[in-house]
């Protein structure tokens, strides 16, 4: 099939590259010319394992192209995936201006049937606004079109596998014509394909992400009780996770969730409910617990070191999760802010996210970016682990101990076993253990 993807961000690039990998011809429309030129050369503006290789492979095979011309994108295919950003507005709602722009400009250029597919995360009933916008700007009102919802469920760090081997595919359609296009598009996928109305499909995405955020905040709440009582939250989570009704995933206690999805989607879901006269108090508490995690983590560090002023603090991990360079809403940002206010000197290291972090915290008197994880800990009074990168788990801990001024680790991600760390001579402090 021929597919047009509008937006070369995280979702759009992954969607375009994976559809091309499956044998489709894909044209990605991106309004920023410099980004288009970068992508044409096979380079990705974001880090995602395997993505750049996939881009180069499919560009070489002629299945994947890039343009800044929306008209070219509309002439290329009748299937238009809308993958533009829906950032959070000041009131917590989703800013849908980019979605509106795509609908408006598409309508002005349409000369034949188009299926507009919402891939971006949007509030329930956005499809109605897209339909209305297309109709308003359509020059020839007799031209047929459909608007569908096909939300993405991609995890940063494993997005390609999530796309190619999904748990399920959700499609919200209103016509048999649109449904038949999706049936052809997804016929090779070995997973349930759930067909619903567009409103239900839109709601499934927000409900899914908010539920996962709730699991994280729940286990973090339990972790606080474990610390007070001497219980081990990791074993509590294991005991809960064997229950098939609960599952072990997303029950890892730590410093809270971040990224471009969970914080934004929880806020948007709360706001969405308010717009319909409902109070999602449960999600307000989920958000509150998450916002408190960096402060609680700082309290733990202060308990361990007594005073942070003029202490060298090493930090491993800046991205909100491993295998990405994304620092959006990362707990590390708030933790670093708090450490700087306490007068600490920071030595920061992350395998992929340091360049993005420098845009928020430029290198200076209190902030240094280390060349590797070992140079980061030299003469440090404490090592903080804020992201569970695999290379940290495989670190030579004896070398780490020898390099540090004090062998103290405060682990915000529980990547090590406390007994093993203590046997090596470390003061080891984890979350909920």
C-alpha cells in the first residue's frame, strides 16, 4: 500500500519506517526543511534503538521518502496518518493546533477521497472536530472522506518492536470503506485487531496510559510504607505480580514516571473528565504521588549525607527511561534542580541524553558532564542512580568504590541487590527496601 505520514516526530518516524519495513511505500511529510534534509540522508533527529538503521535500509530500497510539501503527500496516497504533536496546554488540556492545521490544510488541497487517521494522542471526540474542520475548508463538498482513530502504543526504547509485534491494534472507524483499508493494512499482523467507533478508540489510549501511570504511583506509595516498616517493595511487587489479574509490569518502585506520554496524558484525562462534569480524583492522586517522588528522593539523599553543600554528587542517568535520549518530564530534571539549590556540585553522566540535558542545565560552576560513568564518580561523596541503563547494571563496582571519596550509593531505580552491595562495602540505599 501507499501511505502518507504527516509529522516526522517520534511517532511519525517510527510509524513511517515500520510501515516501509513491512513492504509499503511511505512518504513522510515534515514542515521543517532542515529536518527533511537530515532524514533524507538517513540520519534520525531522535535516538531510538534500531530506528536509524531502519530509515537507511528503507530509503535505500526506495520504500521511504521525505518531503516538506503537503500537496505531494496528499497526491501520493489516500491514507493520511496524522502524527503531529499534541503538547500540553497551560490548563492541562491537549494543544490540538497542529492537528487542526493538518485537517485544515488537507481539506484545502483535497481533490479525491482521503482517509485521515489520528495517530497522535488526542482527547475523546477529536475526530468530530477533524471532520468538521475538513468539511468547512473543503472546496468541493462532494468529495468523500473518512476520519479514523488508530492510536499508537509505542514505548520509547522499544518502539520498533512494539510497532511490529503489538499486543493489540485499535482502530476506530465509521465506514466500511475505511474499515476495509485498515483490514488490508494490518492483515499481516499476528495480534488482535479491535474495531470500535472513533470515540472509543480515542478513549482507549488515554485510559491505558493513565492506568499504567496509576500502577507506578501505587507501587511508589507502597514503597514509602515499606521503608517505614522494614518490608521490601521489590518482593511485595513480585508477590503481587504473580496474580494474573495484576501482572508484574509497571510495578517497579522508584523516583516516578516521566516522558512525553504519562505526565501529559494523565493531566489531559483529568481535564477531559472536568470538561464533561466529572471529577477523576483517583488520577489527581496518581499525579500528586508522582510529583512528590523527587522531593522524597532528595530527603533520602539529605538523610544519608546530612549536608549537601559543597559535596560532589555523581549522577548516573538523565533520560526519563533507558534506551532513549528523551528528557521530557524526566524526574532527573527536578532532582538536579533541588540538588543545585542545596549547593551541591554535580557530575552528570548519561549514555545518550547529555546533549539534551545541557540545553536545560548548561555546564558551569556547579554542573559538570562526565565523559563516562567512571569519571563521573571520581572523588564523589555519593552516587545517585536515576535511570536504569543496562551499562550501569554491568558496571565494575569495585572500580566505582575505589574512585569515590565515600562508597555511598542512593539508587532511585533499585538496579542492584542490597545484600550484594553491602557485602562489597557500599552504603547502599534503595527505594522501598
